[in-house]
């Protein structure tokens, strides 16, 4: 399809889905469907959605809470290992 044919939205969505959910490579998807990798990468970049500021702040807060928890668990593990030694 690299010779000027338009790819239907159904096929386009199928290719994107296979790459994202089935883990096939862009190269393999392109070969199987006769679409250039350049076209597939363009489709993938067009489908990228940026998180809203609310989502970004929520994720940032969750990250901070997880790092705090990891720190606390590391301290607990360290003190437990010292008691065993």
C-alpha cells in the first residue's frame, strides 16, 4: 500500500492495535499489511494523547507516595537485616 493507496480506518486501527496490544513490531506489521514503517510511525504519533494537568498532578502525587513507601520499606528491611546479623 506504499504505492499511493489509502488504508481504511479499520485496517489502520487493526495495525495500531496489534502493535500496542499484541506487541508485534512496526516492521512486521508493515510487512504483513504492505504499509511503510514511516506511515505506521506517523499514525502512532498522531494517536498519542497528552495527559491533562489534573491527570499529570495525580500521577505525580502517586509517584511521590510510592517513593515514600519504598523508602519506608527500605528502612524497615535494613533494620530487620541488622537485627538478624
